[in-house]
């Protein structure tokens, strides 16, 4: 299951550096490419703001 980054994102970039498939990109806020995401949860566990959740 893919993950999404909520508006609670603080823009620190820890999620992007922890993603093994480089599915996270920086923009006005960080975003996760659902087609690339393998659902490993590395990004969610590295997020200090708990701003990454599983997509419904």
C-alpha cells in the first residue's frame, strides 16, 4: 500500500533520504509517487512530524 504526506509535513527531508526507491520528491511540500512507492514504510518511520500515513 502506498503512503501519502499530509499537511503536517515540516519539510525536513528525512523521508526522502530514507526512501529506498526514491519515490519522494520535493516541491511546495514533499510528495510520494504512488506508482513508485513499494509500501515499505521507511518514510513514515523516519518522519519526526508523523506526517506520513498509509493511503486509503
